[in-house]
C-alpha cells in the first residue's frame, strides 16, 4: 500500500531505441538498457503502475455509473450526463451501455467526473 490508499501492479519496461539510430562507438540503446544477460546489464526492476482513471473504470466493469462530461464550443449542448453500465474502458475512452441496449463511446478527454452508487473497486489484485 502507498500513502494514497491503493495498491499498484508492476509494469514491464521496454527499452526504446535512441533517436537517430546507433552512432559509431555506441549501441542502439543507452548504457544498461537492451543488453542481454551477461553483457554487463543489471536486471530491469518492474516499476509500480500508478492509478489512472481508465484502470479504475476497468476494475468496476459491470457496475452502473453516472458520467459527467463537458464539450467545449458545442452549440447544441455544452455539458452532458451519461448513465449506464461500464462495458469497457481504454486508455482514452469509456464504453457504457443502457438497459435499452444503447451504447455510448465516450472519449475520456471530455470527462469531468463520475459517480457510482455504493462502493467501487480501487485496489489492483495481485497476479
């Protein structure tokens, strides 16, 4: 547990190539990255994942939620409220479904806040 009250999951780190490609006398990766075992590279330690809103929506898949959004410069409606069951959540979107079968794909860019009735899942299970 951290001071914010949630548990985090490890994330695998992937080395990225340096801009401009390899230069003479240099490898493709910064020192200590991208080297195989036995080549002087220390093992990469997993970092702890931070709590992001899309992860919280994923943890609460199947629950009813009310989502408050604001769409700037929209002449028809500036703010809109969506209510439905969480079907899925991605890095930048949320999919809600109404009991009628209507589904909403809401870009998280427009999200102001969300409310749940009752408790929500907030801690990541260990894998």
